[in-house]
């Protein structure tokens, strides 16, 4: 079977799907996508007809727009090949889920879902992957980190350490490294070198966040008090957690990551939905974590926001 996977490139949830696909299928190509370039990448494959070379096409941790979903649904060959697995509230709407190949699920009996956990359940149900203790833990750690249950419920530091290791290795390094780790080990344990990388990165994160906190702007956005920072994208989750832990007097943090061309939002106070803020700026995401692209219009909005003295 020849498989094509489109998956989110920005975190361990998207990368977890690439690792699982490599474990499940002998011939798999993956396309790593940002939150806002999936549509163009899928349509490029459709236009040049390369999409028809594959027996199965998966999209994980992301979803398509209505026009592209309709295009796939109208093509009997493609409709039969496509499967989408996503867990974002934005796509829980019937206008997306009415398509037979779209699977959106936010919660299961064990807790909140992530793209990797949904894809893993599918692969197991179809006997595409041999279940193991190591893979089970890898998927669960990914789920815990992506849903923030590692902190909010279980205080599972190992999930955070897996994400830190991803920051150390980068996308391709992480996929290859985790594939080798899972195929060669019965249990999911960090070795001495991995622990050294993780601990060094933790110290670096502490130093970087300390500097960021000295440069935060405070502004009102949609009636909410926002902390605004210019950051390197990789630190977005750690900054959000630092603000929550230290009870900063902001409702949410708006993090402008010029290195990725996106703005990331994290809620700081309980009950604040940053998804609504992101959607105001043509973005999307979860209630506690969301994002939008930095378009020319958005960049102008940022400038006006930071230069306005009110």
C-alpha cells in the first residue's frame, strides 16, 4: 500500500502521526504542513494529479476548508482514499463532519483527544500497526502534552520532556529518532544522552523566559487584558505555562513569532477562550491555545495595537 500523509509540523502531535505512519506502512510519504498552508499543499497534489498515485491519503491534526472537502467528496476515487483525523473545536461543525471521510473527535473515555491518539486508534482497529507498550506510552505522552492534561490533571513531567526533546531534535530528526526508538525498544525510556539534552534545554528555557518577561507589552484586546511578546516559536508553550504558574495579571498572552509567521495565543486565566481572539484575526484553535497567520493586515493590526497609547 502506498500512503500519503499530510500532518501538522509545529508540535509533537503532528510529528507523532508521521512516526506512526512509518511504523504502520512500508511505503509512506509525508508532507509537513503549517496550520495555514495545508489547503494549498493538498490542492497542489490534486492539480498535478500526484494525489492519484496513492492508495490511502491521511490528514492528521489538521482539517481542510469546505471548498476542498467538497472537491474531494465529488471525486469518487479520492473520496474513497481520503481520511481526516482532527480534534480542534473549530471543525466540530456539521459543515465539516458531514463528509464521510472527516473524523473530528474532541474527547474519549480517557480524556481529551489529539491527532496522534485518533490516528493510533484507527491504525490499531485496521490492524495496520502492531501495538506495543512503548508505542502506547509514546501516544499517551503525546496526548497528555497536546491537551495539557500532563499539567492540569496528571503532573506528568515526562510528557513535557518529550516535547522538549522535539525542540532539540527538530522535525525530521524527531521523526527518525522516535521511529528507531519505538521499533527497537519494548518500553519508552529516555536514555542518558536524551536526559542530558532535555536538562540542558530546560536550563536554556528558564534563561530565555526570564529575558522575555522583561519585554512584555500590556494591552486590551476584545475587552481582555493581553500580555504581548515577540518570541521564537519554540518557546510558546513554556511561556504560557510560566505566566499561569506565576499568576500574571493578564487574561491571555499573545505571542508574535516572526520566525514562523504566526501569532500564538495561550489563555492565562481560567475561562478565557483564546480561540475567539484568534478567530477575530482569522485564526483558529482550541479555547486554551490558538493561532493565526501574520498577514499584511494582521501585521498592521499589531503595529497599531503596540503604538496606540490607550
